[in-house]
C-alpha cells in the first residue's frame, strides 16, 4: 500500500507517493510531482532530501497513529 504526502513549497505543490520497505523498514519514494510536473528525489539538494525524508517519516507515524486510534474505536463500538 502506498501513501501520499502533500506539501506546499515556494515552487508549487509537492506531491509524493511513498511506501515503507518490508526489507529495510525505511521510506521509499515511488513517485513525485512538483507543481504538477514529474520530479525526482535525486534532483533535490541534500538538505531538501533530508527534510523530505523527515516529513515522510512524520507523516507515516501520524497516519499509523490515526489508524490505530480508529481501529481501537471500532473495536469498542462493535465489541470486537
């Protein structure tokens, strides 16, 4: 399953599709667009790459926590 991260930048909206690797347990970028145009991770400067990876890891953590919360609420509601 892939996740999508959106971020507004000075150059336009950055949309990143990413996954968590089953092998390395790290973030892997699948596809990126910047201002609606194809973009690649390796076209970014090192600082930008580090910041994006931090953003993606934080996004994944937030999505995971939200999913856990919703599942626990469903279990309470339905008595699972």
